[in-house]
C-alpha cells in the first residue's frame, strides 16, 4: 500500500464532513515536494482559509495525521519521512521559545499607573503656565 492509499483509507474513519473533505484533498499532497498553499486548498474545498487551517490542526491533533508546515516554506503537506517530522518539530520548538520570551517580556513591561499619568499631566500643565 502506498502513502496515498493509506491516508485515503484513514479518511473513511473521519466523521465530520468538512474535516473528511479536507483530509481527502490532502491525500494529493504527500511529501514536501507536493506541498499545497492554504489558499489553493481553501479554493479546492470551498472554505475560508482560516477554516482550512483549523481543520488541518484538527487532523494533526485529533486524528494523528502528520500534516507539515514550517517557516520559510509556503504550503502544507503530509510527512513521508522522519526528517519531515523533525523539521516541523524543530520549527515548533523555535516558536515555543520565541513565545516564552515574548510572554516574559510582557510580564515585565511597564504599564504606568494613574498617579504616574496624572503627575505627567500636571508637569505639562505647570510647564505651560510659565
């Protein structure tokens, strides 16, 4: 059995019609060299791009499909090798690190309180009087 036949069989077990439709289309995009752009896939299935992205995430999380995407490469595809899988995992790990750094920066970011804001306004008013 080839990968396309394997995923075609897996598609039959998906109960949600919209998820099944996207899954069936993804069987045409196996391997990075066959990646499909989100807008192309959305047009093919007649859905909005956001909905297609959500469904692809469902395929990964709920159904265990190795749908790949990574920074620097437009499109989505089904992994055919461990190299595909680890390339995507590495990209996800990098995003996690970046998000953690941003979260920490947000925790430390200074938000002025009302007293500080009023002091600033008072100085501006006072400077304007002289």
